[in-house]
């Protein structure tokens, strides 16, 4: 009789080392053993040969409800399972329902619990008219972090938070022990730049980058980190497309401040002069794609240890929201849940970057950042058995063909991947078999930080 429910054998990818001929053993949904060599018996035992076995990815930035009646958790978590992502952290800017109170957090958690196929955590935010009054109650309701923006996409759904109010919010967030994540674009600068672009008559792919030059990001980052210093709040920039931004974050950390920064997979894989030109509105994201030289500089920042998290900023806009010939008229954001993990492996292998970074940036670091590391983020004894299996099978990205994305398109369509996601296990249960998503709606759970932080 076996001691284990599941044993997978292959090459283990851990944050600090790679273990060829390794195995992970699972009992009752948690990791119960790790080793190298002959694998123990189990009720379900799989020798996977040259497969890579990674901790299940945690996507730190997902927008499941940005377009009403489009995606929802039933689709976002389906794409996540197919992409080797076992936990998503969902943003609070839902169309028609800003998540800015304990009641809204509980309502969203209950809604998602009936749909989710993998686990999920939630961000909270504020209504600018209420200020920071509801931050503590959202922490008590279980949010894993807070999100704000220095740029206003919409005054109600995605509002700008001016510096004095941002400082008030950071002070309140600091009391919870959680992090304050901020969208980093200087509102005034962007709006002036956009007017200049419109006046110039440029409307093609170039318009977006011209409307958000590098200083719009960098000035906002300095404001975010300085407010973090002044308030003692962990300050997190939720996406940065510029190498200089990672250098700025590293300088604040070197001074002893809690200053973290997130990279998006499309900033590592797509560029302005080739991909934005080719994709048009399908490439539009905020901040924008940058030139290829900047892309390669980001990889160097990653290899130097200056990137804290890697995520997708996933949103599955319908194509009618991404196909306007006027670049600035398109919605901002890209789908990425199904492709992040194999894309990172592709990019890392091409540049000689150790795959240990995959386990750090997409599992260990996000689990720690969101205070979920008591159950998530590692192939380690007692942690949830969230596991991603990649096999060395060249695969071309075809989002419409897989059927796992409600959008039916990807900016990476046509990309050749050297590895494919051949299996996903969520808390020891087989969620994806390489072709079909096996996890049923409702099998995912709301995960939250341990209630050990003072919220008052």
C-alpha cells in the first residue's frame, strides 16, 4: 500500500537549484516529499522523463472582470489552468463594480468561488470620494494587497489617485502590513503627450509609444517610492517597461526601503518596432511596448536580480475593442494566462538565464509578496501541491485553436515554443492534462493572508 496519492518524476525546477532525476510526492493535496533518484510508490505515479516540474505559477496581476459579459473567472481560471498557473491575483477594477469595501470583497470572493477552476486571491482599492476609510476593513475581509493608480483611465472604474491621497492610502495600508501596488504613469504628462500626438496626425502603432514616453513612467515611479519611504509602506510598482525603472527600484532597496517592481511577460517578449507595428491595437498596453533594445535590457535587469515578480496583467478584450485603426482608441491590455510560463522558459533558454528564475519570479516571490507563502509558492513540504509540468515538445501558439481563452486571440499567436504545458496540478488535483482543462468550476478557492496582521 502506497504512502502517497501522486508522485511525479522529472527535472525539478526550484528557486535555488535544478534537480535532474528528481521527484515530488503528494499526499492529501500537499507536498509530502521531494527527492532525487528512485521515486517512491504512489496510487498515481508518473515518470515524465525530460519534463520540467515547476511550482505552480502565481499570476500577480489578472483582470477577470474588466469587460462586462466577456470573461469572468470561469474563463480566466480556465486559461490559467491551461497555462500552468495555479493561483491568480485579481485586480479590483471590475467594470461596474469597483472593489473598494469589505462588502465588495466578500461579494467578489463569493462570486469567484462558484466559477474558479484554480485558486484566487484579490486586490482591494479605494473610491477617491471615500479616501482611505475602507482600507482596514478590506484587509480584514482578506485582500492580499491594494492597488492604486497615478493615471486615471476612468474617473470611477480606474481613477487617478493624486499624491496627497496616495500618501493617506499608503499610511493606512502600512498599518495592515500589506503592500500598496501602483500603476505608474504620470497623469498630466500623459495627457499633454496624447494631445501632441493627436495634433500631429499620427494614429498608427507609433501613436501609443509617443503618447507615453519613458519619463511618464519614471517620474511616477519616483513619486510612488518616495511616498513609500515617507509612510513606511511597502511600495510596489505593478508594471515597468524600462530598465531604468528597475535600477530606480533597486536603489531604493539598497537604501533599506521596501520597494518592489513587477515585469509583464509581454515586455520581455514583444517590442514596438516589430510587434506593435504588426499587431496594431492588439499590442496596446499601458505602459506601452518599448523598442527591442529596451526589451533586451529588461532581460539583463532580470538576470541581475532587479525584477521582483513576473506577471501577465491579463485581460481578454474582445477583438472589437482592439481593432480600431486609431491606435489610441483601442482598449489597453493583453491576454497572457495561457502563455506566460512557456514564454518565459523560451526567453530564458535563448539567453542562457537559469530556469531557477521561473520558480522565483512566478511562484516563490509572488507568494511572499502577497503573504500567501504559508500555503503557496514552492515545491516544499507542507505547501499546497500546486505543480506545473512542461515537456520538450515544440508548439505554436494558437489561442483560437485551444479553446481555453474566451478572447480567442493572443499577441503571441504564431510564436514557436520549445516547451509546452503538459500538465497542471492544483492542490494535488489534475487540473489540466495538456489538452483538456479537467478542473471544474468551483474547484478553486479564495486564498488570503494569515489573519496575523493588525488592521487597526
